[in-house]
């Protein structure tokens, strides 16, 4: 396949807007031959969550996407944020850039966040040798942003191989720093308005291959969440309330500057945040920047639901709808159609990738604020937490 078609592949994948069509196989296109997956997750994320460090875990997971996209000049390539990790699909000619970004991010996560990031480069050819595939769809979260959906079992297989110690890469030397321009974690947790924030993961039964019954189950769960309004979106339509996290400022400064050069960065972040609040309150614009439109875009551009070889949602639902969703999932589990994890919490967490607020294509990764997807996944793997294990 030519370099031109490699570069255009994701841009040419058809966009669908109705999330209930996420299991429609006609929306998906197979990755071109020669591509690979850059995969990463936090080792011992469950222990970090138990110690109350899930914001750090989320920051580390999002840093993988930020570092790779910056390393490839923010090209349009498919990725999925998984809470404590990420998957990015790239063409063969970007392998060296991806390796460098992953190695530097692994070192940065270790030295700045005191977490262990596991990384791997998995060739698509090896995935297809296993009889699996990586197929990609594009869902329009808003008119400004689309998110990739992965199907075919290949991404899940790649993650399992990484965890078993295969396809790892050499860590960068001490002091190495990835380019994390645009990565931020400024917002405080977003409180539930409908009832509870619930992180849900539903994956096919043991063989990992989605059946028609599994696809039907996913559609029904999505439809039930939609009854709660806006699909169960945890971020208000006008954007989150202005409540910034000082610890989030510190994390962002760590991402943008080495030790000794962070005070000025923190002051700039504080100034920028206060300016947005003032402009929003007064209804003023600064050049092309419209603060009220920006906060609305924060909500519209958020990735609170996705498909990554299974359904992942962090939604705000009332008790009645949650009971019906859980009943559906239990029935699917009893019939051998699906495995699932479901974690309740009082708020959602948002980590952002905003290369420039002047552009409307900024992206916002949503997870539960007290364990989210990582705890839901642990229920599937048998490492179930009790609520007492999760510190706020």
C-alpha cells in the first residue's frame, strides 16, 4: 500500500454519528498491511488506585496519546484511551517515531509520576497470523471531533501480549522527556447530576469474538443509557463547572517543563485558566477565542463512550436505569454472551489534549474519578476491589 494511502487511511474511514451503530460491521475498515499498534498501560494500576492516585494513572495513560501524536506531527491516526493506558494505530514508516515517544514517555512516567508504564510495539502482521484483525471506525462525538473505535480482537490480543512480556521496547535514558504539548489535567472531578457516575466495560465471552447476541446486548445497553438524556453524558452540555485543580496544574507543569523551570509554567497555566473564567463570565471574546463556545466544546468533544474490542462507557445515570443496565449485563453473562465489569462512583474525571484552545478540535478523555475503567476491568480479570479499597 502506498505512503499516500497510508496517510489517508483514517481520514477516508466513513464517519457515523449515531453511537448505537457502533457494532455495525459496515462502519469498520481493516487497517492497511504493514501497520502496527503502539500499546501501553500502567503496571500495578490497581495498587495505585487503592492509594488514591487515579488522576496520576489517567494522566499517564493520556500522555501516551499526547506523546505519539506530537511525535508524528499530530497526524490523523486512530487511538483509544483506556483509563490506565492507550492504543494507537500507525503506519510502518512511523515506527521509529512511535518507539522514541513510547520510550521517553515510559521514562517520564517513572521519574515524574512514580508509576511504571508498560509499552509495546505490536505488528499487525502478527495479529493477523492469529486469525484476528484490527478494524477501525470513526464516531463523531461532535462536529469538531471524531474518535476511533476498534474491533476485530486484535487490540485486545496486543494488550495481552504486552502484559505477558512480548513486544517490549528499550526504555529511554534517565532524564528523557516526551513532547507532551497540549496535555492537561486542570479540571476538578465532575459530580454526578442524574445519580451516579458508572464506568462499564462489556467484552465478548471467552473466545473474544463478538457474536450477534453480543452486538445486540451492546446496542440495548447504549439505548438504555440514552434514555437518561444525552446518552448518559457525564459532562453538562454547557461544559464543566469552573473548578480547577491545583494538583492538576502541577501535573501539567510536570508534563511541560523539567524541574527548575516549572514556576513560570504554573503561573501561566493559572493566568490562562483565570482568563477563561473571566471571559466566560463576561461573555467576551479574545480575538478568535470564545470562552463560552470553548466550554461547550469541552462537553461535546468528550469521549465518554467508545468501542475497543468491547463497549466502554462512563455515564451519569439514575438508579432505575442503572438497575436495568446491570440486569441486561447479568443476563448476557449468564448466557455466555459477554463478560463485564461495572464500577460506581460519585464523579467523573477529565484529562485533556488541547494543542491550542484557538482550534475547536481539542479532545477530552473521560473516566470515573475513583477507579473507573481500571476497576471495571479488574472485575473481569478477578481482581475485584471493594469500595473501601478506593481512596478519594
